[in-house]
């Protein structure tokens, strides 16, 4: 199968979040299964400064609303994958990807409308006629729309798949500021009362198939509460909307080989995990204690991650014999609250306002439990990393968390963590208390659950097999 991956970031080249992990891992998995997968993404300055590439086309020009955009198509190799790069310096030769580190670029809608059109145009320039064009999130959600209105007929037999990684981000922007949409009267008719159009809505209504990054998130998008105010659109396309769980890159997250750990370990010899706990406690200034449960959390500090109901019960949690470590950056108000609490409980609670890959790996290995009480979580990766390291996740039953963690009360023989349901402090506190009691009262069962968690795998090969089924369904349309 010929597959064109249109994506705004790819791990190993440029990354701001989990989208980049999918942008690399899924094409690699599909390539390893024998498919011809090619990636197209913007030629950001961050790529130009670090990687070699070469031009594969003469200067191309796109026209939109009396403007012209002269760009080049460049090419490079990534793990045997062909990567095409859209080289248009006015949009992509910038210090940041989406932001200047403080604010989003105001022309992001025009930048990614151009990229969506240029990605399709580039494929014609190199004469790669894909059966499937797979695009991702709002940045490339216009691709299915442009494919349906391609005047050349090049994509007449191609089908589009749109993956929703996080439906909360939709790109609502003034129609008048996006030249590439000016020629289309049906888009103009979709303007809201403020004259804005919604990129993600356009993608959902035009893609042949839509998928979310976990089965339960796919279900949530079809509910009034979980649809991010797009209930009508998702329900209109409900028969073409599914959920496919992301895989996990175990080449980077394996406690048996992880170079970031002071001591490696596996299910046959868990002694290294105890030494990692000791090293973690020493690294952050917690008392070196092997007899108390250590709850770790590393994430962006946002309301999405559940801090609205976690912070209010930290005092109650500290009444127990526990240790808690939170690492991350983000919302200043959340940081301030966590700093204040850390000052009050220095023997039990540590907050580090930072992020480092080393500390993320050490926290995953050295903690007994991993906190992930998200308000919503389309897929989530940290709970998968935690399972691999024998660090039992404490999660809310949303999105991919519900699909990957089995609660002790739900199935004691298959349990891999602790799950609560309501987005409130009391339900979270009760769940944490269950985990604490389990640690102290049932050490043999705790150890068995750790081993069971470490044997739980979510591979990209399995995800790729499911995606191929979705592609085949799209081609049958």
C-alpha cells in the first residue's frame, strides 16, 4: 500500500508532544510490514540546522487570493523512510514551531493551510500517488477538504484518514485571514457569527475515515461531554469514526536496557527497582525510605492533568505514611500552589519545576505508583511507560487510560493499577487510599501486580495492523 503521512512534527526531527511520537513510530511500523510510507512535514529551522537534506524539485509556486507562495520540496531519510520537507522560509524558518516560546504565532492558520495544500502539491511534484493520505489534528485537517476539490484528478482514487490526537485543539480563526480558503464558497458558508471557521470541523466532515488515539476516546468524542463542543460533527460521522490505541516505543522505555537508570532491572530480578527508588529519593531530597509508597508524577502542569481536584486533597494525602514527587512545568498558578505545599511538607512532598528526560526515566523507574488523574486523556503514554517499569498507575477512567489500566476491584487476577471515575477530589482520595492500603497490607499481591504490569505490552505493530484495516475500509468507500 502507498501511504502519505502528512504531519506537523516527527520525533527525532522536531517534537513538542506525543503527536511527534506517532509521526515517527507508526510510519516505521508500517514500513517494516512492507508498505511504501512517505512522510511530509514543514522544513522548520530546527530541522534545517541539524539534518542534511536535498532539493528534489524546482521552485514550486502556489497561488491563493492574489498571493503567491514560492517553495521547494526537499528530501531526507529517517530510518529508511522517505521524508519530504516543505521549504517555505517565511512560514517555517523561525525559532519556534508553533510559538515563539511565549505566544502562538498569529499566522498559524495561514501557515498550516499553506502546508496542507503544499503537502498534496509536493506529492504530485515527485509523482507519488498515494492510496491513503493520513493527516493529523487541526494542523493538517484541511488536507481531506483539498483532496476532494483537487482539480487535477491526481487524488481521485486516494482516500483520506484523519487522526484526532486531541480534539480540544481545533484552530478557530477568521476566515478572511486564510487566503487558501477564499476560493471556496462552501467554506465561507461555514463561518460562525464572528466570521471564524474551524479547521478540525472541516477535516472531520471531509475525511473518508476518522479515528481517535484510543477506543474509549473515540467513544467520548461521540458524547456531549467529551466532544469538545463538536458533538454534532462527530455524531454526523459516527459510522466513520473509530478509536485505535497508540503503541509504546519500548526501545526507549525498557527498564532492562534504559541507559538513564543507575541500575537496570526486569521481571526476573527486581532488585534494581529498589536501587532506582533510592537514587530517586536522593536526587530530589526525599528521605531514603524503602518502606513507604512513593507516588510519582511527571507532566505538563495544566487543568487537563487533574490538578483541579488533586491539589485540594494533598493535605489529606500527607496524613498517610507516603512520599509524593511531582515534576513538570506549566500553569504558574499550579506551580505556585505546589511550591507552597512542598514548603509545608518537605519530608513527604517534593515539587520540581523543571523537565528533563533523565528525571522522567528515573521517576518512572523509582516510583511505586504513577499519578495520572487526568480530566481527559486521549491516549496517554506515561501510564504505558509506568506499566513497563512496574510502577502501578493511578488513573481516572477516561480515554486511553481506561483502555490500558485494569483496576484491582474490577479484576483482581488481571489488575495492573488503580482506577477512579469521577472528576472530583473525594473519588481521587479514596482511590489513593486504596493504593496505599494495598501497598502496606498485601505486599505479595503488590509484587505480583508489578510483574503483571511489566508484562503488559502495547506495541506499534499491533496498532499498525489495526490502522491497515482502517485504510482498507477507507479504500472500499
